[in-house]
C-alpha cells in the first residue's frame, strides 16, 4: 500500500532522472528526512515541499530551478540545502533564517546581491 510506504519513508533518492517538477506527492511523505533530487530537469518545486517538515537534507543541485518556493521557510529541521548549478538569482532571507540550517551550497547560480544604501 502506497499510503503505508509514504508514512514510513525517511530517505528518497530520485537523482539522475528526467524529473521536471516535484509537486503534491512530496507533501504526503511526512516522515521524509532526506530528499536527493539532484541531476534532474526540475524547473518547479511545488509549495507542498513545505509539508515535509522533517526534512533535514534537501539536494537539488544540477536542475533548472529559477526560484525556490516560499514554503521552503517551513522546513524548520533543514540542515543542508544544495541548490548549486541552477538558475537562481536570489536566495530569500527566509531560507537564510532557517533555524537549523548549517550548510547552504549555492555556487554556479546567477545570484545577485542588493546594493547597500
């Protein structure tokens, strides 16, 4: 039964596929602590990712993300976020304020920084 699997699954590795979107299916994985979705074609990370509140590691490097959803600020257990090699121009303050975030990997993105005034 998929519902039983979803409630017990703690680690999910979908790396090196051709996934273009992570959507509602992530929200049902309530005990997920590690999600490896690197080396795909993900353009959109749905707001449902915010429902995976036990996530500690989120690996999204080498995708096609232009933005991270606001819901990422709900990942209060997140310790490692890797978004290297995407198309992100900004990393929101909400991400930087995550209480347990220890490692943020964001090289190889066209990041811009606001001018200080």
